[in-house]
């Protein structure tokens, strides 16, 4: 009899990574209002090359070399020591407070497109809390359940977009035509729409939103001990999901552009209107619009669910190292088809994220980008330092080239993070600029580390893994 497998396999890992990063074309709408179709498509083509591919390569190498629970925290701790490892965890968890509040908001935004009476006033907050509770319960079933659920979310979420893309291309090429001879004219009209300027262009805002839509490749690393054959599956999952995310962003946006919808009509939640436009005002258009709404709601749930899986393992790793209270290292009992789950960390994180609900979407993105960008840069530093200090470390997947390649791979992400900081200069959180607020959060990390060390038991100091 075959032994039950409690670990996540390749395809569930790809699906979970997809939801940790993207969750479908939802979230792209505001890029169009800021940049128009032409620049939006250019950004969505370039950013994967400058941002996603280098990050996926970095994660592939480090996750295959150090497949430990806690992922990026463990990489930075090993390369730079416990202080910087703690700062990596601090920045990531602080970013999660603002990042995770976005997805229940997206769920409510799409629900309000068809049932505004269900989301009016305090009812919207109720639905947001419901998303948090459902995902917490789902995560208590383990990484394997979250990964397999992500496959189902992926299929249901993208199904209406397959129809939308086909109808959009058909409408753009053949609608109002008397035959194939007029296709060239429709293509010229579509190209004119793609190059048309928008009323209030904001390239900085468009880049920030595009970066946010492409970030999160390192999140899957924190569950390495719950993944089957992580040395082989992580590099494959990173590269395949990077290609998948780019395709599911670019293809639907191209189809909508060709169909003739002006970019100014796109705001958060506008995929519903796009579905009605390409399918027509009849019953089929209504059904397709409802399917897109359902997909938007699944986007919020699926991303929150997958990211909860990732973030909850960071305080778990800190607790095992004695840098957080020991009760956070408690897990459920192991079962034949379910690995142990850090249930105390899941519940603590869910409570913290629920308290952040209600912040505005724009503020959340600005703060999230700053904090996440700082943590990502530490990971690229760890990549280079480990290449220098531990050249003999077993690396089942290795970025081609030596130390110089390990340094150069982080240049593109570093430049984009610097641009994101510049773009966020006008955002505010209450009386403070968003950058100043994020800087204060980051600056609290060393003080938190000092408190954690003082509170930790002398018999169980933060340990460091010995080289292999």
C-alpha cells in the first residue's frame, strides 16, 4: 500500500505561489488609468524581466540550498547573522500587516459590484472578517490543503477570463465587420486605442501598482519543510509560476484593449464591466460578469489563504529560535496525510491582520512596497554573501555565473525599489508621509530584536545552522 503523503507537491506549490504573487488579472485595473494600454502592457512585459525573473532565480537557488521552515528568515540569518535575520522577519511581518489587509478589501469590492446592499456600512467589515476566519480555518488543515485548494481556485478564477479573452479578440477583430477584409481596419483602430493617452497620466503610480502585482516570489519559501523534494520543486515552481503570472496579466489586458474599451473606464473592479462589454447586454453577458465577480472574490480569498500559509511560518521559526514566546512554536499533531501545523501562529497572525482592515488601498500599497522592498534587498545580499562565504554549499539549483552574477541579479529589483520609494513620496498615513511611517516601522526592528534577546532563555539562544 502506498504511504500517505502529507507534503505539498509541485503543482500545488505552483498554484500556491501563483496566489502569493498574483491571483489572476485582478488588481491591474488602476495601471490603465495611470498609464493607458500601451505603457501598461510595456510595464507588464518589462517588470517580469527586471523584477520577477531575478527574484525567482534568487529564491530558486536559496530555497533549494536551504530548504528550511522560515525560508527567507533562515537565509538571511545564515548569511548575515541572527540580528539581520530578525530584521528580515520583522520587515516581512510588518509588511504583511498592510499587505494582508488588501485582499479582504478586494473580496468586498467585487461582491459590491453585484450586491451593494450586502457590503454597505458595517456589513463590508463583516465580510472582510469572514475572509480572515475562513482562511484561518483552511490553514489549520495544513500546507497540502492550501496548495490543493489553490489549484481549484486557479481553475475557477481563470475560466471566465478564457471566455473574456476569446470574446474580446473576436469583438476587436471582427465585430461590425462584413468579412475578413476589414480586419486590418479594426487592428488599426485597436492600435490607436492602445497608444491613446489617458486624461491624468501617472507613470510613477502605474509602476508602483505593477510592482505590487508582481511581488511575493519569496513567500513560498517559508514552508520548505512541508514541500515534497524542495531542492527540485522550488526552482521549477518559481520559473513556471513567473511565466504563468506574466501570461495571465498580459493576455487578458491585450484582449480588452483590442475589444475597444477605453483605458479611462478601468478602475478597481472594472473587469466586471469589461465582461458585459465583450459579451453584450443579454443573459450571456450577465452570466459572464457574475463569473468574473466570483473570480474577483476568489482572488481575495485565494491570495489571503496562500499568504497566510507563508507568513505564519515566520513567527514559528522565530519562536523555535527563542526570539518569540515558546507557545508560538506549538503545532498540531502529525497525521498520515497532514504535516504538523503551527496553529498558534496562524491564530495570532489572523488576529493581527484583522486589526489592520479599513486602511485605504493606496496607502496599503505604498507601505507594503517600502517594507517588502527592504526585506527583498536583504535576501539578495544574503545570496551574494553565501556565494562568497560558503562556495561549497550544496546548491541543487544555481544561478549561472559566480559571485558577480549573484550581485548583478539584484540590480534590477534594487533600481525598481528605489523608484517605488520615489513614487510613494506624496502618500500619507495620517499626519505622516507614507515613507516616514514605513521608516519608523523598520527602525523599530532593532529595538524589537533587543527585547526579544532579553526575553529569550539563556539556555536556548537563537541558533545558527552549521554549513552542510
